[in-house]
C-alpha cells in the first residue's frame, strides 16, 4: 500500500466541470454585487477617511489613567524601599539590644560572683572598720501584741463649719 500511487485525488477534470457550471450563473450575480459595493472617494477626502479620528476626551482619560497607574507603581516601589530600610534598622537595633542584654547578664554574674557574703563581711571589717553585732546588741521586737485597731467616732463632724474649724486647728 505504501508503494501504490493514487491518482483519484489529483483528477483535475472533475473540478473543472463544477467550476464551469458555477462560473456562468454565479459570476453574473457576483459582478452585480461588486458594482453595488464600490464607492468612489476623491483624493482629498480619502486621506481624511484613512486618518484615525482622535477623541480629546479619550486622550485625556487615557493619559490621566496612565498617570494614576504610574503614580501608584512609583509609590509602591518607594514605600517598599522605605519598609525595607525600616526593617533593616529594626533588625540592627534588635541585634544591639541582644548584645546589651548579654553584657548585662555577664555583669550581673560578675557582680554576684564578687559579692558573696564572705566578701561583703571581709570588706566591711577591713575597709569600713565594722564588726559583727553581738547578741547583747540585738533587740527583738514583737509586733503581734502592739497591733490594735481603733474606731473613731465622728458624731460631731456633721456640721461643715465645725470640720472647717477643725481643719484650721481652732
């Protein structure tokens, strides 16, 4: 099948007969249609017809919309750049804060290691000439016996003049 040639599809005689039948009747009707469709235009008016009409309102509207879109795009880029700069500044300050907090923790550990009870006692005795208190010097106070509550009777303070006199000490 691959080696066989088929000539049926290339038989041009079949196509010519259909074309001849169509040509005699259809050609006359096509000529009539074409003659009705032809419009004659003078040379000066053809240039105007080919030129595009420009609507000034549409030009202004398109220009204004283009300006708005460009402005929004520029503002987005600008604000994005500012946001990035502020984020970078925040990150830098957070790093500084972390470093300072680490130094504070180091200093606290250093101070706590140097300020033990023995060190404070030794410093007070040698540098400040202090001695530890003896039991005879210590006095203990009991606060549970001394706590009492009193109710103040203000029967006479209903008068406003009396309270003013009491305020001035009269």
